[in-house]
C-alpha cells in the first residue's frame, strides 16, 4: 500500500511586508508540493500588509490570515526578532500544528523555487533523523547582483525553517527571545535530531539590510546572540575575523565583537539551561579543533611526501 504524502503546515509571521508578500504568495502557489495550510499572521504592520494578505486569502484556498496577539515584554523580548518568534508560536497554536507531519516557517519577503517543499519533504522521508532543514538564501548586493549568504551546513536560516513534527515537539517550540533561530536548532541536535541547510536549494530574500548602518546594527545583534548562546571569547574573536571580511569590511567584525562585549558588560541574560551551555561549548570546541586537525594532517602528509622524495 502506498504511503500517504506527508502533511505540510506553513506559518508566516509578517510585519510591514506589503511590498513583498504577493511575490512570496505567488511562489508558494507555484510549489509542486503546496502546503495543506498556509497561515499568514500579521504582527501589527503599519503599512498595507494585512490588506494584501486578506486579498490573497480570497484567491488561494489553502491560505488563511490572522493577526498576532500583542505581547509586551521587558528587555530583549521587545526586539522584533523575539516578537516574530511569538507570532510564529501563536500561529502554530491557531493551526493545531500537532496534526501535521512537517511544519514550516516562511518569511513574507522570501521567494522560493518551485521545488522547495517537495525536495525537503523527500529528504525528510529519506533521512529519519533529519529534524530541521532548509536551504540557502541569496540577497541582492548594492550592484544588484544576487549573492548567496554563507552559512554553515548545520545552521538553518530563520526565514525558511522546516521542522519534523516530532522534532518541534521535542524542543518545545521556538523560544521567544533574541537568538531563537539558533537556540531551536541547538536543542534539536541535543535531542538527537540532525539540522541541515541544503546548498542545492536556493531562495531569494528580497529585504536584506539596506544600508551600512543597518548591516552594522545587524552584526552587533549577532554578536549579542553569541553571548546569549554561551559562545566563548576565543570562538567569538575568531568569528569576528571572518565577519570582518564582509561588507563593510573590518567594521563588520568590530561591530560583531563589540556586540558580544557589550552584551557581556550589560550582563545580558543567557540561555539558563546548563545542559545547553555544555552542549554548545562542546560543539564549538569540536568545530575549532576540526580545521586544526585537518591542517595538521595536511602538514604531516606534506612532510612525508617531502621525506620520500629526498630518499
């Protein structure tokens, strides 16, 4: 007997996406595997986002629209990224997400290729321990050229996450705080699931940071996330050197490390779970040691080759 295809729920928290939402919707409608249900949940937009969503709702039978409940929380939880996680969680509950096999988060400024969901669903079917997956994102640079955002294979962009239901249940949803889109995938690996971003799936992200100041604020926020996630000073310093090669050069790295130091000076609350801290630091040690071991092996092989040639 043929197995029934996996059911798919997609939730899109949106804020001021009037210029982009229709493009996203057309790409979702063109999917070879359409969502069984797509919820667009507006997070208090001040532009025409809600009106655009309501119009699209009348055209697409699988689309429903809702408004997120307002939540005012102290400190970092007032940041847009934390509100986004809150809206996503609210959308999950509205949809009864435990009735679906695969649960996705899709931002309202992302244009997917037509095989996105079908390809990911097939990979979840083939890999039993795959718990959280996505693809890569490309953004336009100042010259109008599309550039793929470099990320490690284990990281999944917050804009295009797809969870196996059992994985989302195991991690208890996404945390409503800055850094949520790394905290969730770390807990997924802690619970025995694999997390992966597939390089052969590429979507377009139409609303990147629009100015150097915006990018620098983003780099500083990422540095603050590194503090929240218990990343150590050595890893953060090494990472800042890599970030320094991004635009704007040098300043990006300084902003990243400055965000980390600023969060440390303010004693910004970190993830409180000791198990999370131990797991994260063990992963970072392994990632730092991996390239070092590879370089040592290469040096040893080169030395052996040189010695053999001199004999």
